[in-house]
C-alpha cells in the first residue's frame, strides 16, 4: 500500500514539473512568433502599414495577446529594439509562473526564460 501511495505522489510531481516545462517552452515559441511579426512590421514600408525601418507603432494583434499558454505584452519600444514579455499560466505549488523576455532588433532575436516568479 505504501509503495503504491508513494508511486502516485511521484507521478503527480513528475506531471507538475513536465507541465511547467512545457508551458515555458510554449511561451518561448510564442514570443519567437511575435518577434517575427515585429521584424516584419519593421521591414514593411509605412505606406503598407508597416514601421518603415522602425518598431515604433508596433502593437500586438489582439488575438495574440493571450492564449492557452499565457499572456503577452510589448515594452521598451524604440526605433531599433522592442521587448516582448510572455507570462505563463501553469503554476508551481507556490503559485509562481515562468516569464520569457524576448528582445528583438531588426536582425536578431534574443530570449531569456526567468526562474519561476
């Protein structure tokens, strides 16, 4: 009986860790998708509703600001950089979630995943 009980507890803990890691990976991929959209906006001429060589004016499409993985926002928008933040929805037992910060320039994308906050 004790072995079965311990096995169940271990499986539940393993599922929690796997679920958190999957959410972190999904946030990372979502912010990369948004980064590509920001770079497209940057390259698109103003007459085609783009930035014409600037990130200023870029906004997240409403339908992409939140999904089953988390919520997303943009900040630190300048002509040459933009920051995209993804906040996960999967919580650890203490109620903390992953945050993914992606910094975008016209030619590079750099992401960092923070510890659970």
